């Protein structure tokens, strides 16, 4: 292998690596996505050793007589015109040049030397959120630091890659994306797709050969999560053939995403396209619910849009949650947002079959032993008691999440008390000074009206389900505190220490 210079190319030009892939469906999706991001140029590293591909190469491709190379190329995309002169100035320490590169950096695409499945590890920036009042919830996203000629560039997203039937199929790459979660940044090394496949087969749950991979069963996926050092949390569909209703599917998936955990969604592609698995990486928050007096509804039931890493399409593909009117079963249909570019490009999602989810799998920290189903049951029971105590005079929403203690005290309370620093400080200090030592991760049940929180109840995630206990509640309104105190006085609930957040 010989040294080769960096290449400076125009996005969508004839030298763009994605253009060179022709009509490959995933490359067309990436071209469309990058056009929406305003990509103007790319810098291509012709010789790049990718950790994931090297693992695949060592496991499978090095023994092929086809003579595959062990070297990839990596393309960095920018929303400005980048040439050698600008890169040289940034590499020489020019802060203005570096700032321009970082501000316009859109992410990277690794191109593997495998003709059939060339798209390797890819991380792209989320496009601008046009409806911040109903934001995308993308808590699993993380920061990736990459280096180009000694220049560190950062992009926030979650890794995606095309499935490779030699080493991993759709379930493997969905699980691989899932384990890139921001929730695990501080304590683990992300396994490669080859390592995911090897771990699943070490569990002894398959009589199929290790390579080439024909995909993993759901049981193998659970075993792979466990053997990778995590706690597998499973939510299964409740209807015939394990299909979901909206009021079960949407709140469960949203709870995982709010917790920072991406979700492997297993299911069926309609039209005889067989079993499939994707990785849910975000959702669009639904409009505030106007719940009728006397009722309690899970806040995320009406979630309409999800963002899925689908190896058949690309990263962060937008799907709409729809319901079959006869069976009430949930299915997902591609629903790309209005395009942001004026190019004459064919919609890469057109004609994609509907996806019917049958099970959700998340990889949680080992001290987490509670699922969204259990938290939602607790939330609905508590909400019903509160509504009843008011004489059915109000309607309430409920939601749940699993939060790291430091994140709850930090980011979460900061959002709740935005603009009221004195109340924020008082609530934080009350939690650390009046509550017994708390578990590293909390089960948080939130009762509110629409998106306005009225009450948080904190649960210990480290105990068994029958012994699951609330050890603290934070009331954000004096009337709510009064109602809860009445329930406790009549021994209807036990919620632990009260913290007044008002």
C-alpha cells in the first residue's frame, strides 16, 4: 500500500465517494440527507484503518480468495467549501480556519473495500430542528471526536453502517448501533459487529455456522447484550403474533429513548420481505395532551414520528407511527420530512415496505432492573389515585424514564426550573441532604398536565420488581403536595421523603 494525498472534492460531484457508489439505495439516502444538511464539499482520506472493518477483516475477509484489502477510505463532509489552503491553515493552528471547519462539519462516512456492502461506520449531524417547541428527543446521541491531519473535529449523532451478510446481518448492526449509546460513554468499549456476532454464537443458541452470518435470533440478541456486560430490558407486543397497540408501543419506546437508551426494534417487513430489526435513536415529542377530567393518559401515547437507523435505508430515517383501524396494530411507515434542498433527487424511501414491530430490546446498565412497563403501571396507578382524590376534577398525563442520578440532579432539574435559580438550588440541596443515599440510576415517574410537570416520584432501580420502592417524591406545586400528603395519610401509597419544588 502506497501513501496517497488527501482528496478535496465537491459534494455530489463525480469524485464524491457516495456518487461513485451509483444507485446503491443507502448511498442515495446519504446523498439526500447530506443535501438537506447543506453539504458543499468533502475531504477524503484514501487510506484509513477502521476498527470495525479490521475486526470484520480478521474474522472473515482475510481468508477470502477475493483478495480484499484491509484498508478503507473515510470522507468528511462540510457545509462550506474546503480546499487544501483552508485545511493547511487549520492544521497550522489558525483558529479562524479551525472554527470554520468545526462549525461546518457534518460528519463522516467510511467506505469499505467490499463491493456489495461498502458503507461502513457513518456518523452524521442531526439536521436543524424546525419545531423546537415539540423537539426531537435524541438523548442516545453522543459526541464523536475524529482527527483529520491532526485536527480534531466533533460531531454529535449515533453510528450507523450497512449490514454485511458476511459478518453481521440487520439485527447485528442494529445491536451495534444500540451499544454506541451516550448512556455508556463512561464505562465501556463498543464491540465491533464481528464481536457482536461472536458473542451471540458463544451463547450456544444457534446451530448455524458463525460466518457467513444469517442473522441472529431474538434470544441470541438478548444473550449478546448480557454477555457484553449489560442488562437486557425487553418489552414484547401483547396482541396476536406479538403485535403492539399504540398505547403500549409508543410510551415504552419513548421511555427508553428519554433514558438515553437506543432501542432495537424487531419485527416484520410487509410484502413477504421477512424478519427485520432496526435501531430507534429518537422520536418527535407529541403535542401537549388535553386530557379530559377524571382520566390519566401516558404522555407519549400519541407520538407520531420515530427516527430509525435502518441498514436497508440509512441513519435517522423518519418513520410515522400508524395504526391499522381493524386490528389496532401498530405499523411504521417511512415519512421523510419536507426536503431542504432544491436538487432533483429521487426520494430514497419511496416504495419502502411497512414495518410491523413485535418486540423492543434495550441494553441498560447492570444495576437497572426495571422496565418501562413496570414504571408505566406505577405511573397510571398513582395518577388514577391522584385524580380520584380531586373528585375527578382534573386530567393528568404520566411518563417515565431511567435517569442517572447526576443527570437528574443536573440537566433534568435545570430544565424543570429554567429561569428560577434559587428554587433549583434549594431543590437540589434538599435531595442530597434529606434523602438517604440514592441508587446510581433512578426510575423516574412524572405526573403532569401536558408537558408541565407537577410531581416526580423516584424509584430505586437496583431491587427486584416485587420489592420496588419509591424513596422520594418532588412536588412542583403546593396543591399536588397536599393531595399526595392526603394519599400517604390514608396509607394508600408510600412515596418516601417529600421534597418541595415550589
